[in-house]
């Protein structure tokens, strides 16, 4: 859209203040629509091979390749789907309570130690991962 507006300005079809007003209006309308969509309850089904999954710093990442997505009765085939999910109670954490890397401090343990503990433990992280894999497997069936 910016390229089109720039082109229209070069052709003297639109002046700079009007182009800026178009961009501002678009941003407002787009944000309002996203807020409306975010508040709607939708059910989505994803079917396809799970290419990668990861759990790090309380964030799950799933990547599907050649997947079919069904949302509210509409089907869509995509080459790549990336889903990033985290505990919603941590989304609204005030900035002061989060370290410089965007996550809550976990004490003295550095990232490498956390990753190793996750990979080699049969504790809570591992249980969470198994639960998520079961959920994804259920979705894929």
C-alpha cells in the first residue's frame, strides 16, 4: 500500500498529507478489525506433518509443513504453519518484572542450563511436552 501511495504522489494524484491520512486510517481500521477477530471464538483444525516443536522460556513453538487448516468451516492449504503459544497469564506481566531478554528471571540458571535441564529431565517440562505432543497428535488424527 505504501508503494502505491508513493506512486500516486509521484504522479501528483495525491499529496503527502492525504497519503499519511490514508495510512493512519488504514492502521486504525485494521487494528479495530483485528481486535474484533481476536474476541471471536473460533475452532481451528490443523492437519499435516509436524516438522518441528520446541519449548523454551515458557513458549511453545510448533511448525507444520504442507498443512490443511480448517477454520469455521473454511479450508486452506498452506506450505508452512508456525504456531507460537505461551501461558496467557504471563503475557500481561509488567516490563519491570521481566529481564532484558523478554522473560521472567529464573534465578541463577543460564539459558544453556535451562535447555539441558529441559532436554534431560523427566520433570514438569517433560510432562508438559508429552501433553502437548498428545494434543497435537490428537489434532492430526
